[in-house]
C-alpha cells in the first residue's frame, strides 16, 4: 500500500511552496492576492507644503553657508555648487511632502516635474549661465584679453635698480625664518606649551628693514578653549638681515585670526561682512606702529564669468578688534596685495598669448614663461617679487626677468640673457661641494652694474653658513664669503680680474664713513685692472685696508711703521677676520684731517694711536 506524508505544509518543487503538503508533480499554484497599497497622503495644503520645503531648504542652506562660506557672486564657481544644492534639497522636500503621488515611471516623472518646476527652471538657467560664462572666458577666444592682464614696461636694470645696502638684503629664506621662529618660541616657557606658530610667514618692509612676520596659533582645540577669552598674545618678527627672531607681546590679544573657530574665525568674519566678495588667501602684516592686521585681497574676474583673475583692492582686518574696511587703494604701509601666483600666472598669459593663441601652439615665436621659483626684495619701502623669464622651448637659460610691486602690480621686464636660477644655485653649490651646503633660491641684485644672483648657503642643520654671488650673464663667475660684505668684496675682485669692471668699481656700497688710526705693520701690493692696490695691515689687526691708487694716488708714499689716520666705509662696526676694507683716504701724523662725529671714530676719537676695529 503506498505511503504518503503530510506535515500541513511543504515545498512543491514543481510549483513553489504548497501549504497542503509535499507533492511531486507539476500542479499549479495560485498566489494569494496582493494587499492594496495605501495611498501616500500629502502634508497639509499647498501653502503649508511650500513653507515646509522653503524652511528645510533654508536650514540646509544656512548650515552649508556657515561651514563652506561660498561667495554669493555669479563669478564664483562655488556659488553654483551652493545653488545646485539648494535646488536639490527643495526638490527632495517637495516630493516627500507631496506624498510620492503617481503610478509607474511616467507617472512619477510627471509628478516630480509638477512639484519641482521652479527649481528645475532655475537649474537650467544656471547651467546655461555656466556654459555661456565658460565660453566667454575661453582662452582660445579671448587670448588677447588674457595677454593684457599684466601691464609690462621694459626697463634698464643697471640704470633703474640701484645697488642696495647690506641692511636691505634679505639673507634668509622662508624655511630658515620658520626654523628661527620655532626656536625662539621654544625659549618661552609660558607660550610654548599653549601655542604654535602659523607656518605662513609674510615678507614685508617694516620700519625700513626686510622682515618676515607671522601670528601665533592655538596648540589644539582644548588650548583654544582655555585661551580664547584673551586671544593670541603675540606675533613673531624675523629680521631677514640680522637673522634675529623677536616675539612681540601684545597688551590685548588677537581675537580674529585664521586659527580661530566659529564667529571669530577670520574667513567667517569676512564672509558675514562681505558676502558677495571673493578673497585671496589672507596674509598677516603689521603697520609701522606694530599693530597686527590681516590683508585680504579682493579677487575679481575680468574676462567673461570665470576668467582673468585679478585683484581689486583689499579688506584690512584689525586682528585684535576685528574692525575691517575695504580699500580700493590700500595704504602705503601694506606690502602684499598681489600674490606671487597671480603675478606669475598673468605674466604667463602675456608670454604665451601676446602674439595670439595659434602662435602659442604653432610656431611659438617669442613665447615665454616664468621660471619655477620666485623671491622678494625691498625697494623704496615696497616689496617686489622677482622671477626669471625663459623661452618656452628652453629651460637652460633665462632671457630676462621681471620685478613686480606687490602692492601696485607695477611690473618691469628687464631683458638679460643668462643662467637660470637653478643653474646659478648649482654653480654656487659646486664652490663649496666639500661642505655639502645647499643654496637657497636667489635674489637678483645690482652689484657694480652687473646683474647678480645672491643666495645663502645652508648647512644640513638648515642654518645659513655662507653666502654666494653668481654673475647672471657668466654664471661661471662665482664668489663666496662667510659674510655678505666678504662675499661682495670677493665678487668685485673677481669681476675686476675678469675685466668686467674697472678698479674704481671694486669698492663696496657706501655706508657710514668711519675713521680709524694706527701704525702700519705690513704692506702688500697687486695690480688689478691696470691699477695698483696697496693692502695695508695695521698693528694688532687681522684685516687689511685696500688703498687704490686710482682713488688715493699718494698711497705709494705709505711705508711700514707710519702712523696714519684713515677713513673707510663699512656697514657693520667690525669687519670679519682676514677681511678687506676699502679705504677712502689717509693722513699722516700732524696733517689736517676731516672732523667726524664721535660715533664715526674708532676707539675714543682721540689721537691715541690705538688700533681700529678693522
């Protein structure tokens, strides 16, 4: 008799699950009827739903604006991201509050179109604006406009750029300045545990000297919370000439900085007061009284909607009080309005497109670009940015260079064929290769009417050990020295030996005329550039006085054992050991000599026969 099992339910391999038991065979299965879906009801009436949609969109928009701080400006790309987000949020809210009404794909699309018509039209309008703005900004169509962003004027370097004194030559690069600043802060026990240094140093001309300045920052969020009521107590000044670091303590702390949070954060502080302005990265500066400010350059787009980035004035924010004011023409004490990247980008546009876009791609006649590096130098109380210019088809030599005023954007191009900065750095390093010093990116100086690269040579510890000067046009002419004065002396002597300058141009830059006296212990002579030079060493002195017969013809009368008074020019009170001082004149004992201030006379200023500091 056949046996069957029925467990009250089972699996039918032929037709699916069979609640009546397990049966072999292919009998059909009728599924239970589907439960009817409850219709989704909209929230309230149309007016209520609109208010809810707008409220949610506004809340999301305010949160996004507070965090991301987009400029409400049609020229700002981030504005369109913000607007797209608002449209998307409104559409999602509209669909949710209206109950997802509709059947099938076509029904849902029709429903969404009805609820989101206005945001959708706004989205299409913005897409059209972006396309049109991008087209009108396209460099292919506007190459001429791009090439005119940076007005250039050709100049004569040796005629227009004067030789500067030692106290105007920045001898530190950014890395060395940062290292000195960190070391100085480490000496202050009351600050080092709570604060750190903002890494963005700004080079400015402060009270006639090139310095780098930066603000302190809170060590972390907890230290911000415990110190925010008083603000940041100090800022740092690094003297680029003396290489001294100073922590300037403030009577009232800085409460508006890039290191702050919430409403006192500088970016948020700016955006809430100037919601439509676009800004470059703020830079820290101090005025001539030492009051800290943030210089916030206003960015504008001058070609189409998105092209032709330029600067139009700046907002100055008092770092202590937060008071701010917009200036189209900034005060003279401000040194940095135009950043190096804007200047270099604008020159590259000129170099690439001043002969048209097609020429930049084919033929490339007179197509030039800036070199990879840049540096700063103070001229007439302003800070100028320097960078070299090279042909687009060659990276081994420069054809000239530009100097740009970072406050006014006044730019001059100086044609001067010669070595690139990297070639000059390699040449300088080869002079001290046994010491493995590394050269900093060079400055461009006028030394004896010769364009000259000047750079510091740093050891493995990151500190400056020596200095080097390299002739731009003949970069095989290299001189080094342990001080800037020593380096320049050696460089001028090398130029004279090469016949590039006359003996009268060997003298270093005039500083304060000083007077000394002593007894001659040794005399040596050499002929340089057709003129005889007498190198005189005084008793108890390691240095030499250089008397050129071109300037001091009666130097031939000097003899060992003579007691003389002499004048010389020196930027520092003492000259390095074994150095050379260029003497201006001399007088034997009993001869009438000029009257100088006591501060200009070595020793007591009396005829004591003492040894000068040389």
